């Protein structure tokens, strides 16, 4: 890449290129820059920067091909609720309505209905169990059923049958002993119906 970074995102676009966004260059020096990797030429090029520096955020490829970046950590330990959209053909970012809650190290999963489900994260003082939905058709965020426990730095997967699954391999972020948890959520009518094994 043109700029060294950590806590960034890397997303494969519909055209096959890889979009890398934000991250941290050094401690307390976050980035707003974005880069594109072209596998056909094995080259990196810079593209439009995001509106704010951010790291530990998410970047999700929507069904319309745009990239939704959410949340993250800005410089000086400011936790962000903002969201922006990247349009690959045009190559620019547009600010959109922000989430209800600031968060970093959350998940953002594109569901089979095209909406984006954001779960958990950390707001600077406590892990979160809150869940939000972004609707690309209306450009709005709505809150939905909370998870059964707060978590961050977790994983989330949308299965082919529409079931939404989260796996937390460590609860050290909850300040408890090391355990493994699995939460399976059946998403329907804007609610999370959960089952958990411990």
C-alpha cells in the first residue's frame, strides 16, 4: 500500500478491486485516506479520502455496489456514530444519516433483504449489546432487539438460509473468565430471536 496502516478495512468491490479504508498509522494517528488495489495490474492507487479519520470501523458492500462505512475511533479517543457511502464508479464518499450509537469494533452484516445489521461494539466506556438496522432504500437507521450479552471484537455471519450467527470466542472483553459463546439469531420482522449455547 501507499500508507502503512492497522485497524483498517479491506473490501472486495464488484469490479474485483479491493478498497482499503482508514486505519491507524501510528498510535493516536488515525487515517482518513483510502486506497484501491487492482489485482489485474498488482498496483495500488489512492482514491477519495473519507470525511473523517477513523479506525476500528466497518466497511460493508451493499447490494447496489456501494460501500457503507460505519462508526470507528477518531483521533483523541472520540468514538464515532457517523456513516458514509463510497460510490466506486464515481470514486467519492457521501455523508449519510449516522447510527443511533457511537461504536468501534462492531460488526456490520449485509442481510439477504439488503439491509445492514450492526451489532455490539465498544463506546469508550463499556461493551454494547445494542443492534441497529440500516435500510439503503430509505437511508434510515432503526434500532432492533438487543443481543443477549454485550460484546465487541466478535464475528458475525449471515448464513445462506437467512439465519444470522454470531460467535464470540473470548469474553475477556466482558471482564470475565475466558469462555466461548455462540448466539444464533433468526432475523424476522425487525427482531432478533436468539438461541445461545455456552
